[in-house]
């Protein structure tokens, strides 16, 4: 029999106080049992407002002024995204380095976890479902092609707008079975619709919650984003364990945003050695004209 426990799914917290031991245990237990935990009021209204403003700016204009000196945004009909949140936003860094988030992640991922991907994301209102229930096993497609990775990962979504439609949906406690099903499929095949357990409505949650809410989930659980009727803005960060098998590029960050007492958390920016920065730069992933600029930017940020 499949078990899940909705009673530990939501935590209402006070954005300015530490978690009690009981609260920390609840989050860890919910991630392990349900595959997900939703923490309401994780981020203060002031921080959310700064993050939202910054996200809107960089998703629209990128960051930096001048030709060849601009960190790009990616914009389409469905999304606008900016992939360097920790390089440009002190508020993002303060959210990330908060000991509540760090110790919560440590409880689920172990001591040596790292960020393999992060972005500010704006979802534009739309009319159709673009992606049905699925699990996330891929990594950067440009670096890893279609390869699937079964490594355990936690994704965090911090809501920066009140979400009343188009919230994140998750089917509780599907992370073990769905992973097996998906890994056995040929590369490129979508998760089979008839294997999505839709029979028990209490097992499916739709996270329509206020700005400041933090969603933490095991990426192997079945999930999808619903159709947003209004603009939805989030800060997304993916965390993996050090032995993560996929090839990852470095997550650039701004050292000056880190307070002395937060330096112990800097390991989250250390990409595993199997894709050194220099290799990344020397691949043909980046046009020759941008290579030197990017090299010096990365050197400045990570001090190599
Ligand atoms: O942002 C969301 O609500 C979910 C999107 C999703 O599943 C994905 O990006 O893999
Ligand atoms: Fe996904």
C-alpha cells in the first residue's frame, strides 16, 4: 500500500525566526515521505519585493550595460528567464545562505551538496497545459544531450508573486516508483500517462500559495506546472549531491554578497571536478567572441 502523509506537508513559519528542531524534522520527514514540503511565509515581504523587482528587471533586460558585456536573459512566449541570480542579486544570496535553508537541505542531501542550476523565471499567462506529469532526470541538455540521470536532487521554488492559478502540482510519494518506470523507458520517451496515479485526488496537491512560499521537492516525484492565468515569478534552484553524474557548468556568484559568517556555506557553489570551468569555456558552447569576457567574469567571481 502506498502511504503519504498530508498532515506534515505544510509548514507555516515566521520568516524572521529560526526553525525549531521539530519544524526541521517535519520538513525532512515530509520530503522523505511525500517527496515534497511547502513552507509558507519562508521569505519576508521585504525580501520578496526586492527579489521580484530584480527578477523582473533581469528577465527583461539581462544584466550589465554595453555590447558584449551583458549577461543574457532568455525570453519566449511561455517564459522569460535569467540564469545568474546569485551573480546579480544580494537578496537572492541572502535567501540562499540563510541557515534555515542550508540546514534543511543538509538534512535531506547530506553535507556536501551543491547547486547545479538556478534561475529567475517569469511564467507568462497562457491557455494550454504545456507539460503533463513528468519527473526531472535530465540535466543541461546542451552538455548532456538526452541522457537521463537517476541521481537524487531537490529543487526549490521560491514564489515571488501570489500564485492563484498555475501553481506547481505534485503527486505525493511517487518518487521511488516513477523513477523506476521512467529509467526503464527508451531515451526521449515521455512518462506514460497510464502510469500516472490519478485515482486518489488527496494524493495530488496544487501549490497555489502566496509570495514568500518555498516549495522543496524531490525531482523524481511526478509533477507539472498548471496553466497560469496571471504572471508567475519564481526563483528556482536545483541542488544535487557531490557525486552527481551529469556534467554541470559552474554557477557563478558574487563573493561580495556573502557575509563572513555565511562563508561556511560556500561549498554549494563548488561544481564537481568532472567539468572544470576551463573545460566549459573551451567547449564550443560559447561563441569565440564571448569567451574572454566570460573567462574574466568567472575568474573574478570564483577567484581563479
Ligand atoms: O515550475 C513549475 O511549476 C514546474 C515546471 C517543471 O516541472 C519543470 O521545469 O521541470
Ligand atoms: Fe519538471
